[in-house]
C-alpha cells in the first residue's frame, strides 16, 4: 500500500488499477469517508445506484468493497480500468466467475440486436437495448398490461383485473397488474359468485324473497330512530313525570322544524307502541312511517297493523337478520360491479393460464434485463470506479487544483476573488449549525440559473485574503461545471478569521472599534456641549468679570498652548537623553510583547480550521481531518494575476513603493538627528 499526504492527513493512494485491490484490505478507519449521500456526487446516477446496493440513498465502505470484489471476480484483471472507456471486451471477462458466462452471452445478444462485433459492446448499445426492452408491453418488470396479449378476450380480462385491483404502474408508464393481483382477481370472482349463489331468492338468506333487500335497506335506514322511540317509551313507563320533555318538541329550538326534528318520530300510545296512523305521528316523519309500513311492516307482519310494538319491531329485525348475516359474509366485493355473465365466463381457467404464460415470458425478459443491468454496471465501473474512490477512499480530487471533485458544483467570483470550492446544500441554516465548528469563514450563495430552473444553494469557504466587502446581499457570478455563468447572491455568512493576517489584526480591530465608539460618543457629547455654550453665549449679556468674555477666552488659549509646549519640551528632552537604538529596542520589545501572544493565538485558530465539517454538514461521515495548508488556502480562494505586459498594476508599482518606504525611513532618521543635534545641542 502507498499513502499520500493530503490536507495534513495520510490517505491511501489509488493512482493505478492495481491499487483498487488494496481498498478491500484497507481498515475502515483509514478511509477519508466512511458514509456519504449519493445525491452529493455529480456523476452518472446509474453508477451510484449500482454501488448503493441496499438502495438507502447512502454509500458505505462495505458497498464499495463489494463492488471492487465483484469487479475483481468478474474480470481477468483490473488493468482495463486504466482507460476510462465506455465499453467492455468479451476477452476481459472470466468464465470462472459467477456472472462471467452470462455477461458474455449478453454481449453477444446486444451484438445480434445491432449487428455489431460480438467481441466488444458499448454503453450506448447496452442502454439502447434496455430502453427498447422497457418500452415493450412485456418488459421484464413483472407487470402485465392489456397490450401484452394479442387475444382481445385476454386483454379484456387484464383490463378488468386492473379496474378491480387498482393495478400497478408498468415501467413503460402504462398501468397493468402483477401476478399476485391477477390471482386476487381470479379468486375474488370465484368467491363472489359463490356468495351470490348463497343469496338465491328461495334460500334462507332471503326470508321475504325478492322483497328482502328493499326491506333490509329501509329497516337499516330507520333503525336508529325506531330504537330511540322505544327507548323513550320505556322511559315513560319508568318515570312518567320527567318523560314529557323527551316526547314533546323542544321549546328552546329556533324554528318549528328544528323542534320537530329533535322530537321522536311519534308519541308512544298508551301501550308504548308506535302509531302507524293518526295524529300521534311526528309530521316530518309521516313519510318515513308510510315507507316503513309498505316495505317492512306489511311484508313481515302482514296487513292490518296500525301500531308497532317493541316486540313487533324485534320480530322484524330477527326476521331480516339472516339477510344481514348474508351481507356480512360477502366475498370478492372488488368484482361486484361486473356483469354476472362476464364473471361466469372468466372462471374458465384458460384466462388465468394465458396470464401465467405471459408472466413466464415477462420473467425471461426480466432475466435478460438483469443481465443487461450487470453489463451496464461493469462498463460504468470501468468508467468511474477509480475516479469515484479518489473522491471517497481518499480526497485527492479535492486537493488537485487541475480537477474538480465529484461533489463540487462550480466556482464563483465575488468581491474580486475566485471561490473555487462550492458544495451544494439543501438547508443553509441546518448546514451552518454543523459547519460553524470548522473555524472557517463560509459564505452561502443562492445561485439563480439562467434557464429558470430551481435556485441552487451552495456553501463556499473563504480561505485566503480578508473579509473585504463580503456581506449578506453581496452579489457575484457563479460558473457551473460546464462553464455557464449565473447570477449569485450571498444569503448567509459564518464568521471566522480568513487568514493569519486577519486573525492577528482581529484583536486590534476590536480595540479600534471600541475606541472609535468611545470617541464618537465623546464627540457627540462635546458637540452638544459646544452648541449649548454657543447658544448661551449669544443669548446671555456679557458678565462684568470672568464668564466667556474674549479676554478670558484668549487667556485660556494661551494657557493651553503653554501646556502643549511644555509637554513637547518634556518629550523632546526625554528622547534626547536616549540613544536611537535604545529607543528602537524599547519600541520593538513593547511591540513584540503585544504581538507574540496574538500571533500564537492566531496560529492556533488557523491550524484548527477543518474543511471536513463543511462536508459533514451535508450528511457525510468523514474520518480524516481536512486541515488547510498555505497552498490549499490559495487554491480554494484566489485572486487572478494581472497580465505581465499591463502597466499601472500593483506589480509595476512595487519598486516605487519600496523607494518611498526607504525615503520615509531616512526622513525619520534625519528628524531624530535634527532634534538631538540642532534643538538639544548634543
């Protein structure tokens, strides 16, 4: 095994096809990444799905090892991976592997379909073959559509099964049924017809013959109201004094209709029976009573019933109970809407046998499609596996300035700088909650695509220079991986020192901001006092003595200048008694005493910056700390160089600035000797 130093960590080098074998033996703790969402990688999605064997949307180390092992078992050797070709040769596949013979047969099948050389097949031909298979009625997905059969009766049977069971989407986009649904349909037909047979008009389930269903429906329609009526009648017998409020209409109702609606269907007669005629019937339920008599009471109890007792009511329910039990035992309800003649016709086993034959053909196609999938997987592994593991087992692609990592989506120009690492994010707030611990200054951009597709959200670290004008609302441009340019705007910022210079100056900046705030406060107060003084001076009469007279003001100014002169003389005398090197050394010691702790703290902060947390904010499991070197800082955030032949650039002004700096030092030195020799006479 060979390891390389990347981002201040040691990662497995996978620069040759033979190095792929070492992945299988590599301890998981030495991988750069141990788990990552497949959506993070901008690569052929079919390849990612083949790697994600459990289809959970994440790729783990064991899944990558399985893919590598499969390639090792299937191919004669992995040297073909040195060329990222979208094709595979038959000679590279070994017959000793489990899938080898089937892959060779599949290559020959594709060659026959497109009249090509059977010794090699391309990814385009494999996918074209898969597309053609998937577009046919029988396409290997286990779903049978009506068009699968050329027999009109079989097609009608399949269509009926779809209607009854709801069907299943076919891979072609149509709706069909799978074998389980077809069996459910067949069994439902048999069960429903058997149930209908048990409900013959002369059978025990139909006590009133053809009138039974009507009687049952009316009885169930009003069963609740009649049960309530007889309950009120029994309560009247139990407590005659308080029963009136349950029998009479409610006086609290807003309308007569509401009052009658809350009352029972009738007033119980002296025997507690329900009157079927006369004034005792609730007017709004008179039609109910008539319907009940015609459909239920007369067919069950006979003619001449003018009052319905509770015993009569219970007899009616008992008489119709067998029909209720019959309804409850209904089977195969999903086919109830079909004509009985069609159902009886479909009991012929020829229909189901035809479907079984179609599913057998579909299964053969499914096997062929599975073989094509394996062939596609092998070609995609040849094309992408080495590149992918260099974005997972190690992160060499991320640290390569000449290449883009598979999880990067472009770069941006903002505030005169290139930001070269862009990671797609779905939720900037959720991402920043984790990424803020990286110690890195991060900007979040909303990229507005030119084609009016949804806004792309990206996180970009700032790793060199200073903050400058970076702030929320700052606009720039974003270049995607194809070089297309889009508008972009900063929507969120995670604050942190960007460079060592900025980290060193941060404490001074805070002190400066504090002092500026204090000075601004004092200035504001002084301005208010001055305005108040001027206002009072212009209004008040001149005082006889003291006050703000011109004489007093001149005296105050004289004293001020005298004090300043004395201070300057003291400073000059003090400096004059010291040697220049003593002064320089003293200033240097004082400067270093302040600067050294700041530098140490700044170095610690910069050393702790970790890019891995930017990836972890996107749902990654990162093993290695991704520290930043000086070279990497310039790589991820850079400024373009001015053209060599251009004039007026900062490079051309270097010597001019150097001359001015030397001249300034000479001026200071001459001023020192002027003060010491001419003014102080030493």
